[in-house]
C-alpha cells in the first residue's frame, strides 16, 4: 500500500513528543573593528516538539536590518576574494559531479571550435571569498 504524505506527517507529529534532540548548538557573533569572533554554545537537550515550538514563535529574520548590516560591513571591511583559479575539488574518477563533463551546449561549442577552450567558460574555475566578497 502506498503511503501518502499526510499519513507520514501524522506519524512524525506523534514521534516529536518522544524524540529527543541531544546535541543542540547556538552561536553568537561579536565584531570589534575588523575582527569577528564566534561563541558557540551547546544547549541542553529538548524534545523535537519543543524545538518546533521555539522555531515557530521566534521572531522572523529582519531582512531590512540584515541588508543594512551587510552593506555597512562591506564599506568598513576589506574582504579577500580569489578568482579565476583553474581547477576542481573533484577527482577525474568521480562521475557524480564533474563540471568538465556536464554535457551542455558549451561542450558542443568547444568541439566545433577545434577543441579550443575558453578559460572560465568551457574550463572549470574555483572562486574563494571571505564574508562580504562579491563580484564587482
């Protein structure tokens, strides 16, 4: 018999009163000038239902405040950004996710172009960036 999503949901709701989250963490960020520190706190365990209630009743993210904070830190900090580094984190043997073999129209363009590669377009580039680093 095929189970429907609402059947599974009822089972999950029943199990939330029993299931216990034993490893909970929260963090606080502190910034002084250009140095940002993170304090990681381990919380006491709680039931999944209690965690769900906490999530529902916590204040939503204040998008306007977050955007203002982002642009304030963009002006006052100097992030490091590493661009156009040829390479990949994946070995050639990994078939699941190889950017070099996605089978897109760019691959066909390369074949029609006599096998010539356009760096960063038909070849894989890595990009590294700190918080606040963005494309200009």
